[in-house]
C-alpha cells in the first residue's frame, strides 16, 4: 500500500480549516506571480507547498471533499511521483475525458457556493472565463484573500532586492522623453489615467531595473500615469538612496507596492482609464472595473503603448546591443573551442559545461546575470524541449554526437540569447542532413527582404521550408523579441506560422530585435537548434514602399563538421560563407589567444 | 465654355422628379447586380445611364441640389471626360480632403431626410455602415425602390438565358449528396432555414448552370434550404423542360426569381436562420432581420457551408480539371508558337491576337465560354492592371518586346486561367532579370511543402521573395481559387501577404485549386506576369502532421528567351527544367502538327 504523505495531508487540512472559516468551498492555486512573470519566486509556490508537485506548470484545486491538480503531458510522471500518498488526484490536461478546471468546477460546485483564489495570481482572461462559466450556477468568487498566508508559516518572503538606475546615456532616452510619448498615446485613446502592470514595461519606461524575478532584471512594481503624475508602486526596502534621489529628480512619485489596491479604491476617476487586459491580474481588473463603473468613465482595454516603444530599440540601445552581442559571441566561440578540444580528455558533463560557460560570461564587462538558465543538453536530452541538467542529474559528455547549448546573459548594454549545437564526435549522415537544413533555414530567414507591414507569419516559412522539404517540423515558434537589459522574451513581435487565439501578430518594424531559431528534435536520439538574434533594418526605399531586412547580431561559427553541402543551394552555401567571413572579421579581434583565433579561422573557412 | 450634356441632364431631371414624388432626398446608385457578381449586366448600369461614366467602379449620388460620382484613381481622367457638361461632380476616392460617400451624406443630409437606393444592389456591410453613420441624423432609408424603373424607358431587360443541367457523372456528386452535407452543416449551426444568395454556390450545389453573368456560367437565382425542402428561385423563362424535369426528379421546388421577398415575408420562422452576410444584399438582410425578429428566432451570420465544399474539388472534378487543363495548355502553347512565328510577318494587334486565341479555345471540345475577357497587352500596356484592348483601341504587335496574355475558358470539365508573357523581339537585360525572378517566384511557390493549417499568408512570400530581393513588388495578390465549370475567381482560399479587414484568410486544403501568379509592372515600359494554376495535394504523412504541396495543372512553356540563369539558384534551374520536361511529356501528344511539336521540344529544353 502507498505510504501516506502526512506533511502534505496536514497542510491540506489546515488549508481546509481556513477555507471553512472564510466561507470558501473551492480554493484554486495556479502557477504565477502578480505580474504573470516567466519565472515565479519561491514566495509564490503555494501549489507546490500544498501538493508537493514542483513542475513549472500546475494548478491545484481544493475542496473539503477532494484535491485535484492539473498539469500537462510534460509532467504526468513527475506529478504522480511527487504527489504519492497526498490524496491529491492528478488531472492530465488535454487527455481525452479529462475535464478542464472550469468544467470540473462547473460539474462539482453547488449552486450558491463560493470559489476562492488570490485574484492577483490569476490573469484577467482566466478570471473572466471562470466567472462566465460559473455564473449559471450562481457561484460567488472571493478573490481578495491569499489563504496560504495563514497556513504556510515558514513561507519565503516576497522577493525584495535593491533596485538600480540605468543612466540616460545607456538608455538613449530619458524617462521624461519616454513618458511624453506614452502620454501622447494616452491622449490618442482619449484617456487620462493609465495603469501599467507589466514589469519589463515599467522598468523600460523608468530606466530602472531590479532583481525580483529570476533572470529578469525587474522589480515587483506597478505604475500609474496621469496627465501630471507618475506613480511607481514598489517595495520601500528596494528603493535605495540612489533610486530615491533619481525618482525625486525625474518626477516619479514613490508609493508602497502593497498600496496599489487601496490607491485605486481611493481614486475618483474623472476621465477614461487605459489598461491592457493581457497584462493585468484579475483582482486589479475587478478593482478598476468597479471604480470606473462608479465614476461612469470607460475602462479601455488597449495594447499597452510602452510595449511597442520598448520593442523598437533606439539608436543608443542598438549601438550597445551590437557591441554586447559581439563580446557575447566571442565568449561563446571560446567556449565552443573549449568543448571541442577538451571533450574526452577532461571530465565533462552537461552541468559542468554549463557552469564553465556561465562563468566565462560572468567575467565579461557589465555582466548582470544570465538571461535564462543555460540549457546544456547532450545527445537525446537535446530532443526534450524543457530539459534542464542539474549537478545531480546530468549526462556525461563523451566524444560522440552533439551538445546543444542555448544560453545568454544580461549585461549593461543588452540581453543576449544564442543557441549552437556543437559536434563533439561522430555523427550520422542523417544528423548532418538535418543540421544542414536547420542552418539553411536560419540563414534564409536572416537574409529575407520583405515589405513593411509583414509580420512573423509572413516570413516564418523561410526558416521552416528546408526542414518541411524533408518532412520535418519543429513544434515551436521560430522567433521571439528580446529586451534591452531586460527579459529575454518580449513582444509584441514574434515569428510563427500559426497563431493561437489571443496571440499577437505584430508587424516587424525597424529597430526590433528577434530570434531566428529553427531546430530538429528526434525523440530519444538527438536535438538540433541554431539560434541567431537579428535586428530589423530598412533596406532601400523605392516605388513599392519600404523594404525591410535583418542584420545579424550574433556572430558565432556554425559547426562545419555537421554541414552536408549536397543538399544546399548555391545561395545557401554563399550565405554560410558570407556569414562565416563576418564572424571571423568581427570576432577574431576580440579573441586574445592565438591558437583559438587560428582555430576560428579554420572553423569559419569558406566551403 | 463647356458644352452642356442635355441627354444626361434630362435624365437627372426625370430622376429628381421621381425622387420628389417618392419622398427621397438623396438617391444612391452603385455598381453591382443583386448578387454582387464580378460582372454586371447592362440592366444594372443605372449609374452609367444617369451620369455617362461607364468605368467598372463608380457610385452616383443625386439630390435636388447636386449630383456627385465617386470613383477610384484608375478612372479619374475617363470620368472627367465622360461626365463633361453633365453637371455631375467627380469625387476622387482616397484623395486627400475628398469625403467618402457616407461622410458626404452625413455632412449634407438634413435631420429627418430620406436616403434611397435599391437595397438589392447594395451589400449588407455597406448598408449597415450607412445606417449606422446616418442614424445620429435621424435619416430614414428607403431601400425597396429601383427609381430607374420609371425613368429609364429603353432599359435593357434583366439577363434571362436558358439554364442547363450538368450530369452527376460530370459533377462527381449528385445534388442530393451535396445537399445532405449542407444540411448537416445547418444542423451543426443549430439552424433550420438557410438562404443562399451566391450564384456560384447555388449552381455548384444544384449541378445547374446558366448564362446570366458575363463569363460566369450562372443563372440569376436564390435558394432556400429547410429540413425537408429545397427552393430554387429562378426566372421562369430560364427553366427549360430539361431543367424542369431534373428539378422534379431531384426534389428542387422551383419558384419565381422575383418572389423571394414575398416568400420571406410570408414565412413564419420556427427555427434559427443561417445566412452569410458577405453574400447577402441589404434588402434581403433587412427582410430576414425583420422576419426573424418577429418570430423571435436567431439570424445567424456564418460562412456559407457550400463555399468550402465547392472549393475542395472532388475526385471526379479533379480528374476532369486535370484533363481540361492539359488541352487548354496545349492550345495556348500552339498560340504562343503562332505569335512568335508570325509577329512582324502578318498584321497582328493585341485585339487580333486575342481573337485568334479565343477562337482556338472555342474549337476545343466542351467549350462553353471564355472564363474572363482575354487580356492581350503589348509592351507598356501590360503594365496597366486593367488594360483591355478593343478592336478600335489596341496596339500593333511588332517584333520587339513582349506580349502579356492572360486568358482562360470554361469547358464541360473545368474552368481555366493562365498567363504567359511572350517574347516577340529584343528585350533588355533588366527585363530578362525581372522575368526570371517572376518565373523563380512562380516555381518556388509551386514546389512548397507546408503543414496542413497553413494559409495563403504563410506561403505568399515564396512567390514574392525573388522579386522582393530585387526591391520589386507586384501590388496584387499571388493567387485566387478557381471554380469547376464556374467562376474564374472563387474563395475561400487565396494567396496574399496581407489581408484587409473582411478578407478571409482560409487554410489551404487538399483538392483546392489556386492560381500562382507573380508579376512585374513597370509603368510606361512593360509588364510581366506568369500564372500557373496548381492543385493542393497531400505529401506524405509523418509524426509532424499532414504535409501538403502543390501539383501543377498548367503545362505551358515559359519563354526561355527571357531567362537569365545568372540570378537563379541551382534549385531554381532544376525546377524550371523539371517543369519543362513535364510540359513536353504531357503536352506534346496533344499537338498534332509536327513542326510545332519540334518547336515545343526546343522551347522546353533543359538549360
């Protein structure tokens, strides 16, 4: 018989007692912070605390009778193992016959019952969907209580790290200049009050940075813009003297992060309010809804104007980004040399290789942090989309097959992201063919010419076509935007061939930077991904409108040991040779060690 | 001083008298028939009658004080000339400061006035837009009167030509089989009454054809489908004995075309009603709206299910289409030979060349009519999108430059559409380069491999990229669907890189046929277009989903005199050679004359 997990059971009992006290019949715990950040800090791991499952996606629903946990196919086995003996039932998302959470609640909740959740960790779209689906059952929502507060006694504190100021020189535009443009947009929408919830938008706009989300240099915050005020809601302990005096100087009024809701409650709106539903949590939305309705003004859901301003990098940002990418590229090139020349000679694991690369990056000037946890995946591990090697659980790298390394850093001057798949020994002809097609796709997209107005949907096929010609697809997008000393994933632009409802299809615009990362993933065998970051640039201008193209930002050699020229067109070979010539021209001056420079010469030779 | 156009002025006076009698302050006359067909018969040329301007796009608005005519940039000069002395003011659409029709009406109409138009020649979207824009001014609409009836005494009659029946053998599926699928769709939408207004949908569904619209083998008609009835509203004089006995046999109840509105008025709806707003004229929509509201049932605007059924050709249709395209291709090939070998030797004009080709096509078995008026455009004329050579107004073809011929026929067995640009003498290197890039684009799109779910927006860039690489764009879509013994333009699929609001972005599906027609248009110099029709086919099926590709239907040589291999990739050259080998293999057996076969051998040689 399965052994009981008393720790979890006791926690659930305590939670149920609080639920009874609060009059909550069902309590839901998802995976998110208050800002729908890509990574959640330990403070937010409520679901993990109450069921034991710690995968990156899961929602726990608890009633007096039952506890159920929903996760996706990546985590079925892990969740079953981690929830053994807890009595929590696993609901396998998207499996036939398995209800969604809202279906489950609709089927199980009785008329007049109450569903509770912390409305700050639920997106507005999910909240509205639940509200709509459960309205027929006259279910009440109670969304202003985080029940974990009472039960989880040794809970980690909310992340709270010092904020810091980026100089106007580094940012290219001052806070005031940026704010003026956002206020113009507010006027265009006919609004006089604008709430910003998206952390990277707030950081970009204020030229501030923080350290509250793993790998994202952002501070937990909200911002409110009116015609004559700019309020920044941040944790007081994060506001250093430097930040305080900067805020005083530029006209940012500081408020306590926890006072947002009481601030909104206390506001009498005299004009329409601008917000972006995609980025606003459900409690904030409900609070704004109530207050604007009371004041008889409109609550306008529009794309946060900061997003596009942030996406189109200014000249200073671009100049710094280009430099940072060269240094980052040179460092990765040295790492590739190190891997290829040491594999089989010194002990090397996926984890130790990642540590090596991370420490090399950390030594670069202006290094702040990794832009995401380095993916170092050997052979078949590289076929898993969410593989993460740990010190205790990683493969040894032997002189055969390939190592896929996807990595990047955030520096004063830019945030990088790059993937190379490194040949460390014998590889099959099939691998060479697929590797070559991947490289062809990356380079073909990078040399595209397209008219202004094109979106990622128009150009995606250029990267996929060489693989689709072989009957192979990579089941992820081709590209995402990247922040400036900010998050490694940002919008609105992206490169995909299909868009799910709600996904934004935004035109590619000059100054945007975007990844170009086709791949091949053969389960249990190998994985290939080649990722360059490219910058959208203007190309000529004639009677047909403005043409755009891409310039490479990444200059790291592509492993010629895996290239099979027989499937390449003459223009593919030329593109690879041209790219490699540029890699050598730009990177070799940054490489101090002669024999690595010599190796690079050979690694970027014309074929 | 400008001479007065008394004829038009008298007509306008007569119209104004009727307007006064009917209590109509502004009367609007657009360019359309009752079904928004591509071509309008003379009966519908009301705007032409009242202002003299006979271009393909124009809307006339008349009040007691003023008459204004709106048209687009293609027609500014022609409209000015044709409307001289009529007192009708030209409104140049899209020019700065020029109001749209609804803006004009909003600015000029007085509160409580009445706007009139024939609600059968206005689309629902335009009607609703006017209604909305003018509602603030409390303007009434009077849409059930065609005022031209009283004034235009020598008006041509409504087109009325015999309908005919296509055999089930030719159609692959019987009317009953098709109807069963449409009824299933009606059920899916929860509807019990479905009005069809789109002529080609009605024709395809019933396996009937007509001859009421130029180049479209369709009869003026409406259809109503209920759970147990199929009503066809057609002009009694069109219903031959053959059609009547067919209708009796398959269960089609015939009604008079002009009784649709009284039929709807007399119907008591007991279930929800399905219609497609895109294809329904405003009077029909308003009548349906009123009646469904009265009956307290829903009027559901959904895509007409017949459209997609019609677009995905069945096996019989495809088999016939493939054959018809071969015969049509062989005929065009013989025409190309004739042009190239006779230019400079016999008198040849754009018009006489078109007549030659038309008569060659007419001699083919099963020929019904041209699928559109043949475009025969020499040199600079080919740069004009809407050029039409007439006997009195056409260029002589000399042995220099190129002749663009865009043409097709409707046969028992399929409808064709094909463009070739024929070298008839010296051409510049620039022309050769642009011609080659056009061919590369056509062939690259045709050999695309793509996953099911892709739309024309995903693949369009494959055709455009070789031209975009040269900084050139063609300012039209890359492809449109084509009917089966039906209209040369049909949806829902199309290949474009951008979509205007309301344009349908439909996935490409097996059995669809679509054109692939890139081009280059250099004003006052030359025009190039190469158009093949391709069929969407399945390609393999693996772990990544269903791949699709295209098979050529058109097999006509591409003029090697205009090919510059220096800009072609090795795969482009291979694609052209492979295509030409297939052209020779498939077409040469259909060409009886030895020296033309020998010429074809040379014209399709490997390069």
